[in-house]
């Protein structure tokens, strides 16, 4: 018990330091993100934006880790939310919407976004979001990074007029050199800090250097910078008290009734895109955290917690957020162990707001712009340029460039739509680029596991050209329909049996079933048969192939379409049909005599009489064991009537593997008998069966009394076993080809 308490105390201490370090990283970024969004409404709203960032970090830190299940994950305002909401605010400003009304709409978007994340979590969509293709995510994040950089350039250069970044760049008369100096120092310190120390986060050192530079300029160059009222270079007063916090929360919702239902409905598009972006950002961070800590997160539970956190943040007047990669990794490196570290981050953010409100008011906007420019540059996926090195990945690079171009040139919402469309394109392209034909084998090179007599095997080998075996794989859908038909078309006119092995098929749609129906009808006209194997199973999408084929009336015509659970069953049926058509009956019921065995066709009756006297006759009922794995191999078995199935025992609950089936007129058990080893398989009567059994001691006596017969018997056994190996080798080579 004492050890447990000590361990818990150690975790709590680690969580505190991890939460503190995470707060030091997340809070400056949260302030910068909030200023970015609200300054888009107008410079006077920068302070409100800073408060929104702080309140967001507080609410998200208190609510999300308390309900989520991912240890060490830090949730805070993030860059994708800043980029999307600032673009949304700019659009509303251009439409002439009142600034106070825009503030309300930003809060409403946050609430709707959180509720959508809740819905995504309850619907189990969390398990699917992380499968969005990498090129789409890469392009979107790069676009967000460029938008952040563009939005910060005017603030970096001190332009108070809210002009676009490119107009500011070509108009030096709008620049304020003090702002450029502060932003440059912040960027240089933030980039160089990791080379000196990693104890204090680079964002904190960059922010402190920006503040110190500001006051150095104020005292040494321009004393007007010491005036807080009307100063456009700093955030301005926040009112960091408990009463101001309560006022920030309540005042906004006193006016929420002014929003009409039609206006709220118009926010759903933006909220949905924001919910998807924040969910992807969170789950991506959780996946990285899983890799580093050898843990496993619950995607859907995390989405529910993120949704509740964003609802709480919006209700408190804060901005939405997601699981933040940088703050999470700092938390992990600083000793964070559990979800409590995230709660500490939220509590410490609130304390920082209440105690440091006056200090935060003096933070230069250019310093925050410098931090965000570095964040934006780091979001740009420079590694994607490697996709240009190979023609195989060129299309992926085009997807990235397209998403970036739409995001920067038009809007993030449009880029999301383009990204979803391109995701579907990538999937279809992948399916079209992979073959659905795993292999095509001639019937003369692939046989069932039913062991036949040499004369039967010769016949089946000669008649093998009338059978084509196609092993299918992947997805059979409208995109691969032509590929499937191209592979089948050459076989339709010359084969009597077309076997389609569906064992590796992952999905089937109506278009593919329609094509298979056309192939079936074409075979019917030629009195040929379409044979399916491996259809009685459930696909990964939950659909049962056999039931689907029945529903579409593909397998209803039993005379022209045959369905078997395994490929071996299908091949055995075709072999039986071929032998019958050649006047060779494969399943006679009469019991054989020893002289009827091809193994002894060259021996005299009196010699066989002595051999028969050395054997014992044994009758078995259906499903009765002949021998089991591990039994001594001291008997040779000849089948007078019936059949015997040889199976390999399987470890675990899986069914035993079917190896071979021996029929009337054949023998089995020869390998263990000749080598005097134990049995490595099980033998079971497939039906009522009669056997001749030659025990090892009788064979030893036979060698003494009939050396020639014993020698011929061993030679005959060796020849048959060699022939079986020959057919097996031929099959293996055909399967490899």
C-alpha cells in the first residue's frame, strides 16, 4: 500500500510539472491564436481575442482531460481553428456584418462544432477520421500554415489598417520599424533557443525576448510606447480579474438571443469543417502519443471529450481547440503521466489569467505574430517535395498542391470539400491500379486434395484444359469490372468449367454481380458451368457474399452455377464430373479385391494370396478415426471401399487443415510406414470404409518368406509416392506462375 501511495505521489508530481510546462507552451500560442481571430474583426478586438485564447486554454484543459481517456494529451486552442475562424471572421467583415454580431457567431460556431464532435464520437466516426489519406491532410496543413503566415505579416510589420499581406508587403510606408524589430527578435530567439536549452520552451523565450525588446525600444527610443491607451502595437487591457472573467462569460450570452435560426443554420458548414479538422488534429496527436508511450487511445471516447470541451470553451467565451502536438510532447518530456497533467494545464492557465492579466496586456502583437509565423512555417510539409522524385508519387504531390492552392486562393472550407473529393479519387485510383486477378491456373496444373489412381490422374491431366481457375482478390466494383471481364473473356469460348475463387475478395458491388450474371448467361449458352468457391463468408464491410449472390439471383440456377465453400471442394466436383464423362466411375460402391489394386496388377494370384494372408481386414464407420497424430507409423492401409480424409491438427480453436483425401483403390500411411516414424497427421473415415491393413511385423515376416514380393511392394510404394510428389511440385510451380 505504501508503494502504491508513493507511486501515486510521483505521478502527481510528474503531472504537475508536465502540466506547467505544457501551459507555458500552450498559453502564448492560445493568446496568439485568439488575437489572430478577433483582430480580423478590428484592432480594438485584439484584447478580446487574447482573452478568448486564455479562456479556451482554461476550459479545454479543465473539461477535456477529465472526460477523455488519453493520458498526457494536452488540449488547447490550435492553428487550424485560428486559420479557419479568422478566415470566417474576415468573410463576415467583408459582408458588412456588425463586429459585435461576429463575436456572437464565433461563439455559436464553437458550440455547434463541439456538438458535432460529440455526434461523431457517439456514431463511432472517430475510428474512420484517422484514415483520411496523407496527401489530403498534408495539403490542408500546409495551406493552414500559409494562411497563418499571410495573416501575421501585417501584424509583424505593424500595419494597423487590416490590409491584406501582399498589399502591406508592397507598401513600406505602412510599416512600423519597431514592430518589425520586435517580431524579428522573437523569431530569431524562438529558432535559436533549442540550440542553447530545452528546459524552457522556445515559445516562452521568444515571447519574453519580444516583450523585453519592446520595453527597450520604449525606454531608449520612443516613450510613446509606454502609453497603453490607444497603443496598436500591444494587446491592451484584459481586465484579468474574477469579475471581468464572469463578465466575459455572461455578457456574450445575454446577446445570443439575437441570432436567428436561419443564421445558426448557416453556420453548420463552417462548424462541420472545423469539427473534422479539430478531430483529425486530435487523433493525429493521440496516434503519435500512442507510438511514443506504447499505449492505445479510444478515438470515439476522445472525440466525445473534445466535443464537450469545445462546447464548454465556447460557452465561456473561449476559442475552440484540439489535442496539441507541441504541448503534448512537452508534457510527456516534462514528466506528465496521466490525464491529470491536462487538468493542471487548464488550472494554471486560469491562474495565469487572473494573476498576470496586467502583464499580458503589454505583450506586443508583433511578438505573437513572430511566434505564429514560426508555427505556420513548421506546419508546411516540406518533406512532400520528395514525392516529386518518383513518377509513382507524382499524383500524390498534385493532390497536395491542389488542396494548398484551393485553401490559399479560395477558402479552407472549399479546400476541405476538394480534399474529401480527392480522398475518394485516391481510393478509386488505388483500386484501379491493383489487379483483381491474383492468379490464373489451368485445370491440368491444379488438382483437388482427393488422391486419385495414376490412370485417373493421367486422364485429369489430359482433360485439364477444359477448366480455368481464377483466384480473385481485392474489391470487385464498377472500377475493376472491365479488368475482370478482360481476364475472363479469353476463357469463355474454350472452357467448360470456369472456377472463381472468392476467398481473398474484400468487397463486391452490384455492378460486379451484374457482370458475373452476364458471364453466367454466356456459359449457359455453351452448356458450360460457372463455379464459385469461398463465397460463404462475411466480408469486412459486413456483407455475406453468398447471401448477396442469392439476393441478386446470381447463384439460383443450380444446374449452371455451382457454389462450394472451398476451392478444393470445387476442384473435386469437377474431377468427378470429368471422370464420369470419360466412362470412369470415381465412386463405385462395390468392395475391391487385392488383385484389383493397380499396385499389385503384375503379381500372380498365389503370391497375392500370401500377401492377403498377412493383412487384416478392418471396417470403419463414417467419422471413425483410423489413426491420430503421434501414433506409431507401423501400419500400411489399402482402401477397399469408401474414402479417408487426412487432416493436419491445428493449434487453437481453428478447424483442422484438410491435407488430402484418399479413395477406393488407393493406399495411405506409406511415408511413416517406410520411414518407421510416428504419424504427423490424423486419418478419418469420410464415409463407411473398408481397409486392408498390413502391420509392420507381418511385413517383416513377408520379407523373409517372399523377398521378391516385399521388394516389389516397397518399389511400388516408392513409385506412387514419387508420382504424388511430382503432381504436388507441378501444382506449386503453377501457383507461383
